[in-house]
C-alpha cells in the first residue's frame, strides 16, 4: 500500500450503520466508493464477531480487511493478522458468574457465536435493537463454542456489576458501547492495539491510519490513530479524545469527515 494514502477504519454500529434505520446511509456508500477510487483502503473495526457482521452488504466489495471482536481477531483477505484468546481461568470465572447471578452472556469463539444462559434481553437487544439477522439462541451450540478458544464475552449486566467482576477477571479488559451489555476481551486486546497490528501488517506508519467511531469501545482506536474521528452521535469522552468531530451517522457524518480531510 502506498505511503501517501490512508487506511480508513470504521466502527459499524452508530458509525457506518444507523441505529435508526439499521442501514448504511447512501452518502456513506458514496464516500467509501470514492475513497477506494482515490486509492485509499477501507477496513472494518467492530466489536462484532465475524459470525454476526451481517449488515455490510452494500459496501462489502469495498472492504480490504477487518478488526473484529474488539481486536481479538483481525484479518486481511485470507490472512490472519492476529488472534488473541481469553485465558481458561478467566473463561471459568466468567461462566460461573453468569450462572450465579443468572444473566445472559454471549460467547464468541474462533468459529462460533452462541449465548450462555440465554434470557429475553438477548433477543431484545441483538435481534430487535441491533437488527442482527439469522440469530436464534435456541439453535446455538454453546458447548461447541466453549470447546474452542474464546475471543470475547458479552455479558448482560450494568456498570456496577461490571466493575466488581472485572476485579476478578485479571487477564481481561472491558469495553462498553451499549448500556445493556459490555464486551470483554483478553487484557491488551482492544481496537487500539489491533490498529497497531494492522499498521505493521500493512507497512504503514500510524499517521496514515484514520479511525471513525462513536462508542466506548472505540476510544483506544480514536486515541491511537493518526487521525481519530468521532461521529456527531458519539459519547462525550470519545469526542474529547478525537482529532475531529463530524456530524451524525444519519447526517452524512462519514462523507463530511472524508471531505474535510481531502480523502474524497
């Protein structure tokens, strides 16, 4: 990749995809198409595991690579850039806590997406609010998922419970982007660390890395990128860390930011 071009990294929910329409705005599709035509590369940087990245059909042909599960699994084409699993002792602690306090916990392994101890809140959030297609907790095999390396947990509990549990999950970190649940990955694994791994793989300096985000799990990426861009619908902490604040996802935010930096 030429060193005078940018590698553009986009969160999905609230950045590329509207929470209101569950679609990618036409202006964003136009912006990414033009960016690619101008020689820049387009990457995804999401908390979603590969198995539930179901809403990018309109731009899938433009995507050069992926940061998934908040940096736990990254790839470009058929080549794996990095894979970071949660330690077995932390897996056992997480599952024991879900049993004890009776809450849902999404399990993302190397090949599986399943729900441990499912409750109605999973369907309410992932199917109704996030509009993830093809999900049915009753048909998921959590035992198969737990037989593989675990890349991410997404437990459904509040911030107070999160604080208490994270004191016990000594090998993990938490990145919350939704009030109903948080994403837990191995310590040292987040979108920011993944951005460095991708830069090394691509042979680029960090000043050529551009990151777009709106949620708490985007904070490290926004800080580490050469240019960190917060969507207009981002939380205040992310906006304070960003180099530039664009308009919302529903108000041409991606297009406006790329125009601001001369990418399109």
